[in-house]
C-alpha cells in the first residue's frame, strides 16, 4: 500500500511539474506577443481603412467619368439640335402655306428648348464635378496619409517580428511538445483556464499564502496539500491550478 501511495504521489507531482513547465513556456510566448502590443491590430485597422478609402476614391472617379460622359453627350446633342434648326429655317424659305411655316417654327422652338435644357444640365454636371473634385482631393489626401501611417506601422511590426519570430517558433514547438506529455483532460482544463484568464495564467504559484493569480488567501491546510503535491488543488476563487513556490516542495 505504501509503495502504491508513493507511486501515486510522484505521478501527481510530475503532472503538476509538467503543467507548471508548460505555463512558463506559454507565459514567455505571451510576453513576446505583448512586445508587439497593439501593432498587429493597428496594422489591420489601417489596412481596412485604406481598403475602404480606395473603394471610395474609385467610386468618385467613376461618378466623375459618368458626368464627363454626360457633358460630352449633351454637347453632341446640342450640335444636332443646332443643325436641325438650320435645316428647318432653310425649309421655311420654301414653304407653300402658313401651316407648314408654323409647323417648322414649332420644330425650331422645340430644338431651341432642347439646347437650353442641355446647357442647363451641362452646367449642373460641371457643378457636381467641382464638388466631387473637392471630395476626391480630401479622400485622396486621407488615403495617402493612412498609407504613410501603414507603411510606418508595418515597418515597426516587421522589425519586431524579425527579432522575436525565431524565439516564438521555438517556444511554440516546446509548448506543443510539453502538451504531448500531459494527459488530454488536463491540457483541456489548462487551455480553458488560459482562455478565461486576462493574463493567460492557468497554473500559478502560491506566494505568501495567497493565490498567484487572484491573490486571495489560501487556508493553511490547503497550502500544505499544495506543497506536498499529493493532489491537484485549484483556487476556490479563480479556479487556477495551484503549485508551490519552486524549492519549497517536500
């Protein structure tokens, strides 16, 4: 029975040691990612904003092109009306009666109204183009400014990544290797705790009689159980797995 108890105690102790070692590796990964800070999010936000501004600039250019096409079409239509007026006036010189003359006069009047309408619509289109030019200038300036910001942030992020990527890759492999040595249910519990903890701590040491995660006091008897590593103890306040300060194990 004593041999069985000793074997069980060692097994639990090894599990706790493996979990704490995994926590140290993952905490170092967290530290490296913290160095990058908000840069990845800032880069993503700038990329999204630039994409939106680029779409907006393209849309404004398309709208201005449509207005330019409208102006060109109305200019051609006005010339057609002028040509028609010339033709109708020439026909008036050869009419046989007043009815034909009046009919041609109405056609001339209609074409003159068409010319005035084209002139009015052309003026409105040019006014719209002027407004869109102002909007385009503002959007283009903002796009250029954001692109400069992105280039700077991306350069900073690339520099940090180049300095830390090798270490992160090594630690990620070490984390995966460490998890393979721990039973699945404990890894699942560990991952869940890390996801729910703001500081990513799932396994914490007992410091001065308190949980190293939430800093709540731990009863003396539970502290003894933690030190002896006879069973896995979790903090009754935050649920983190508790281990003794290194060097205090019995």
